[in-house]
């Protein structure tokens, strides 16, 4: 029988361990808030001793301290920087506020599943919950199997709640809303050209901010998308965009051609005027250099105030895809323009548009057959 006793609010167990030189000594260890928890902790310690001959003492780190270490030590070497930025945001916004003060060794599966359930009740989309779950699972694999801070991984069987909401529907701007945006951000404003590029090509904001004049083929009217801007510790150009499918060449029309030529002409005039070198980036910051995506938070705030919740700069990408699909463009063509890895991603994202096209086709068949 294990020796258990209560000291203060905690129950402790005593275990005999080997020391240097083969000697043995007794060690008293906190096992939990109840006698049953202490007995279970004692049993795990005995199993560990029998398996390896070594006593395993869990870390005293808090969850917040552990995830700070994990983000700094593991993420930079194992995930892309834009994924790392997403992980950091999920830890900061959702994990730390809920369980950050708890000891890592005290976390139980019920704590983690409870966290997921509470986040679902707050109305987070299923896609966001999946990202948070991925962060939790990867973090605790590191804690248990690599850093060996805890003897057992409590996140193994955690799941996204079954009734979690599906991803929020895409929001596309109407033609009238696009004109209102362009009036609010007229030629000369830093957002004017990025807005037009997103509207005419469906490119992502990070991809647009990374575009250089070398990426534009004015004769063929094509833009080569081959890099993106990320923000983790400052602004950085990443050679390859989000996925392999993101490396693409996107054609564009005369309206964007006129805009790009005017932008290029204006930049060269200013460079000559101030004796500066020819600009590299199509969309420049006020003092030159890369235009940081975070600056568009004001754009997002304005669109939400003006058009309602759910709108943002990313809605321009959805607008581009929606217009093409509603005009009858092939799904595969739209998928390649957007840089989706799979046509299934495009079909799922714009299923509502495809259903409208299906209904239109059915009506047409009734009229002609």
C-alpha cells in the first residue's frame, strides 16, 4: 500500500527511488487535490520505475510557460511562418486565457475537451476550432514525447464538438459596393491598387503585398504569384506562398493594365523627382519597402462598419471568384486562379454558387427540351 498524506490542500505520496551510487531514498511528491488523485499518481510513478528504472518528475511549468517555449523552440523548425503566426494567435487568444495559469502536469483530458466545448459555445467556426485543436494536440505531443515534461499526453482523444458550426459563408461585394470602396480609397491612396489587384485577380493580401514589378508581364497581361508577405516578428517576404498550388500565373484585363501602368509611371516620376532608385514593389509603404498586411485592419474595420459583419479585404478574393463562377467560368479555371491545391476546395467554398448554376441549368433544360 502506498503511503499517502494530506498537507495543506494537496495529497502527497512517497516513493523510493535510486540515487547515484545505487543507494535508495524516499521522496515525497504532490499527487493531487484528492487522495484518489495521489494514489493514481503513485501508481503511474511505480509503472515508470518498473519500465525504465528512472523516476519521472513532471514539470512545474504552467501551460502559458510551456506554450511560449513550444512556439519558440518547435514551431520555427516544423511549420511555415504563416502557420506559426496563426498558432501564436490561437494560443494568445484562446488557449492562454482559458488554461494558461494551470500547471502543465495538472492538465487532464476533461480540461482540454472542456476548453474546446466552451470555444464552440462562443460561436467559433468549425475551421477555427480545428486549428485550435491542432495547436493543442501538437503542443501536448511535444510536452509528453519530446520534452518529457509530462508522463502522459492528455490531448490524444480530444475532438472538435460534433455540433460545432460550419465555416462562415463567404462574403462577396456587390458591384455597387466595389464602387463605393474605390470611391473611399481613390487613386493615390495606398489601398487603391491592392484593392484593384485583389478584385481583378483573386490574389490573397499577403501575395499582393509581395508583388514586385518583375512579377508583371505587361505584354501578356499576366502576374506571376510566387511569394507572400508574412508577419511573425516583423514583416518578411517568404519565397513560396501558402501551398504549391499558390505558385501560379494569373491573367488580367485592360482595366487592371491601365491601373498598373499608371502606378508604375507615378512611382518612376517620384523616384526621379527625389533622386531615389526605381521602386521594387508594386504596392509600397509610405516610406518605401513592403506594405505590411496588418495595415489593412483599418480597411477591414471600415468595410464592417459600412457593409456589415463578415466583410474584409479577403472578400475581394471571394468577389472575384463569385463573379467568374456566376458568369459561367469553368470551376477548374477559377480554382487555379485562386491557387487552391485541389478543385474540391473551390467546390466546397463556393458550393452555394454552384447550386445556383445548377438550378439555372435545370430551368434552362425545362425551357429548351
